[in-house]
C-alpha cells in the first residue's frame, strides 16, 4: 500500500503535490488559526495548575458517572478543552505512571476521545458553515454523546487513587510555545497526507465506487445523495469531509447529524493519531473501533433528537 502511494507521487507528481498543497492551505486557513492559540493557552493553563484544579473538581462526578479512577476527571477535562488526540496521549501518560490500568485505559478512551471546542465552534461553525449555532449544536451533541458512551462502557468499580498532574517548568512560556508549534504542525502533517490519500482514492474511482451503495441508502432515507462523497471523505479525513459538506449548501437539520457523526468518529486520520498512543496499552484497533462506533451512533441519535426540536 505504501509503495502504491509512492508510485502515485512519482507518476503524477504535479497532481499530488497540488493535492498536498491544497490540504495545507485548508489547514492554514481553517484549522491553524483556531487550534494554535488554543493549544498555547490551554497548555499554559495546564502548566499554571488550572488543569489540575479543574480535574480535581471533576474527579468526583466523573468517578460517579463512569466508575473510573479520580484522575479521569483531569483527562476528561483536557480532552474536551484540547481535542484530538490529547485525551489518548494523557491516557498513555497516566498508564505509564501506574495511575490507571489497561482496562481503565480502554474504558476511559470511550469518552475521552473528543474534538476541541475551538475546532467545532471556530473552524466548522464559523469558518466553514458560516453558522455559529450549528457549531454550538454540534459541540453539545458531540460532548453529551461522549459522556453517554462512557456510561455504556463503564466498569463496575473504580480505584481510589490520588494524582498530581501539575507540571512545573523553568521557562513556562517557551515550553508552551514550542509544544504548541509542534502539536499544531503534527495536525497539519496528518491533514496533508490524508488529503493526498483522499485525492488518490478519488482518482482511482474508489470514492465513486463506494458512493453508489451509500447514495442508494441515502435516497431510501429521502436524504440528498450528494451527501455520499463528503461523508466518505470525512470518514478518511475529518476536515476534508466537513469542508466538502459545507459546500453543499444544505439545511441545518440535514447537515447537523452528518457533522456530529464525523466529529464523533474522527476519521481514519485521527484514529491513527489516537492509536499511536493507545496501541502500546494493549488496546486493539477492534476495541477502539467499537467504542468510536458506539460514540458515533449515540451522538448522531442526539443530533436527530435535537433536529426535531429545531
């Protein structure tokens, strides 16, 4: 498979260099302005002890809801604040510090794998769809879906462990800046690579082939068949799918469940980022896919209920 993509680059370099360039432009205009300042200030907030205080305040409710160790309050808080794949990274960090078990890690990943509010409200709501309320509705359904998913996969008992994730550093501002730059460039790199993969799949007609059965399902549900392509691309790379979805000019009641579904599933691109951290904990692709699929179904159902009210 890797060789195939290398051959594509060699045989048609102009096409796929332009593909990567377009993905980077999408990243620079739609993702970078929203993520970078949030990465910086959320990191600064954490290093100054704010994350610890919020995590401590949330430890009791998260333990009651999800039957997880108190440290989960901190992970949940930072996952919601920072978005993918921060939750997965913190799960790995806490496992390495013996604060959670492998079984805990899998269950915590069921609700600590979320997109960040700045991406949902800023990038998707304000920049892509030009609809602030769509971003608000999507964020509410996304977070509530993650919480309900955590209840579905919760364990019977929890460990009463203490934690102190307060990080001290000599040069906090420098550390926050360097970490933020590195993190946001990693996101941009994944978007660029998977943007190219999407275009390769379009060129070899894989997307068109898969769109046919999906279009029939959409038509049976009395939904626009034009949704097929953005949904398929979104399952590969979230940002690309949401961008193409925003270009269809469809109403909120049709778009909202689609956006929420793509956000909750995350796409292959984000799943690979998350599994980079979770695989070492013994969490298989199958188990991770199970929790993400469940989270997607629950979140979409919430979005559909909200659409009845709208």
